[in-house]
């Protein structure tokens, strides 16, 4: 009996804990704290924190591969959804089903603001190369500037899977920090007069246009940037379900059950990659810093084009909507609206800002496709 007791005690994970694991467990608890207490992207940071906590507990066996007839660990199989690049596109199906592109379609020129907000992607890529990252790694880091977590994960899996943990954490952390990062830049780069501009009421968009739009984007996007096909197909496919108004069950499935289940598994699987040997590296600190550069310059790119539109339209465009060109939907649009109301309480900018905001989702997917086409194997 004593022999079995000794075997049980010797098999406990406590004896295998090292300082690296302790540090990572602390980081994982911090992520969960930020999600629960501060509300920072809780839908992703909480599962990521949980995954990081689990993977750094010695002897958990969650990712053990199968040996002979012995089954592998639970998350060995679930993580295939990430490794095989299935989960990120499925997230896009849900996003498409929840997104109303009417603000963009009623004012098509705001599509350019979504494109301008990709400036930070390529700026961060440039700085990442200077800091010693390989081109494929730099491209994966740069996509943080798009402020789109699923796209960042998808691109990183394609170009630099060994950096998945830090890039995913940086992407979602900065998405959560939109209300802190963007307003100072918005006030710095725009005048009080520009911020007070009240834009005209958006035009109504017909059902016919709403249905043609996702089909057209799939057609043009995939022909121009084939590597973006999985993201664009799912994003616009989900939107087609929404706008068709004939498959309510499928639309509800994509908006609720599917995206909720995939979001949880995607987050936990990303967290499971955050082991001490991969995460506690100098590269992680560099990636966190480059993420700030990426996000900041994306905001600046959108604001500068917004100012140009303000000048060209003789004051009819509020340049603040340019900051919403990053694809943190709808948070970036709300921040633009809130900053506008600080200057003019009667200025309701939300629907106008949603145009470049949803354009940013498409723009980031296309930017990811371009980077895959250039730097992918």
C-alpha cells in the first residue's frame, strides 16, 4: 500500500514546477484578471489565459500525441482546428453574419479609410526587420496593426507559427486598449473645428445592393489576392446569409452557437502555445513593442487620410472616422464617436465611423492575403 502511495506522490506535478512555469502561470492569471476585472477583450483573453494556465501545469497531458492504441490528450485533437487553420476562418463566418455593411455602402469612399488604416501593418513590418526578425516573422508581427485577432492568428499560422502566442496576446491586448491608445492620437492630429464636423445622414442602402456586395467582394478579392480566400469567403459568406433574409436559422447559428464555440476553443488553443520556453524570450518583448507601433501608425494612417478628405470635401467629412479604419469592430467606431461628442455633444458620428470600421475588416483580410502571397512558402 505504501508503494502505491509513494508512486502517487512522486507523480504529482508539484515536483516539476520551475521558475519559467511559475512566471507563465502568473502571466496567465494576469490575462484572466484583465479579462474579468477590467473587461479587456474577455471573450478571447479569458480563454487564452485559461489555456496558458493549463499548459504550464506540469504533467497535464492535454497536448500529448497518441501513441499506438493510446489516445492523445484532449487538446491534441482540438488544437488541430488551429494548426489546420480551420478556426480563424470560421470566426469570420460569424463576424460576417453579425456585420452590417450599410454604413460602408452608403458612403463608399470610406473604403479608402479602411485601406489607409493598414499603414501600421507595413510600418511595423519595416521596424521588425530592423530589429532582426526574418521577413516572414516581421509580416506576422505587422498584422497586429490591423487590430483583428482572427486575421493575426491566421497569418501567423501561415508565416511564423512559433510566434503565435505572443502575437495573439499582443493583438487582442491592443484591441482591448483602443479606448486608451487612440484618443490621444486623435486629439493630437485633428483640430477642434475638424472634430466638431457633423456629417450628413447616411443614405439608405437597398437589399439588392447588400446582397450583391458580398458576392462582388468574394469575386474580386479572391481573384486579386487568392491567399485571402479563406477569410474573405467566410466573412462575405456569413454576410450573405445575413442579408439574404431567407436562412434565419443559419444566420443565427453563425452569429451565436458557431462563433461562441469556436471563439472558446481558438482562445484556449492559442493559450496552450504559451509555454515558458516559447514565450519568455526577448522576441516577445520586441513583439509587444512593435504592436504599439503597428496599432499607432494604423490609427495615424486613417486619421491623415480623414484630414485629406476633410480638405477635399470642404469640411463635410469628420477626420475622426479615419481612426475607425482599424478593424476592432465596433469599439474603434465608438471611440471616434465619443471623441467627437467631447467637442460637440450633438455630433452623432457612430454610423459614419462604422463605414471605415467594417472596411477595415475587409482591408486587414486583404493585407494578410498580400503578405502571404509575398512572404509565404
